[in-house]
C-alpha cells in the first residue's frame, strides 16, 4: 500500500511522545525542499516520557522496514507505514506528519 515518504521535516515521535530526529538524512533526494530519510538513518529521541520513571527512556530509534520499490542511494526510503523500533525500550516510533506529495510502496 502506498504511503508518504519521510523527510527531514517530518514529525516522528517515540511511543512515549519523545521527539525523534533523523541523524543522517539522504541529501541527494529532496522532498518539499528537505532531504529524504532512508531506513539506514538512525534517529535521536529527546523528551521521552519514560525519563521520569525507573524504566530507561527511548534514546535512539531505527526503521526496520520501509519502501520495497523506492530506493535512495540503493537503500529503501522510510515511509509512514514502515516498521521501526526504539532502543532500549523496543517500542515503535510513530510518524505523525510528513509531506503528502510523494508516495512509495
């Protein structure tokens, strides 16, 4: 099923409402004027609500699966329907908003 491709300006949260930011976007492909994100890009998570509990908070995130047919630099692009995980909690990241013009399967 087609889904919007993630870019640097997309809003992505950990499952506990922490802001996830991509650390290495792919600069050769631009979406809405911003670099695209591939599944190889790690995410830094800030503001995870687990930081106030005894459970360790989400610190980083990684996409596990993205587009099958659309690649950037030979690596699948990350989509809003792709699967991801946060480390060390194992909870998924949740894309909330992304550009809507480019879809990938």
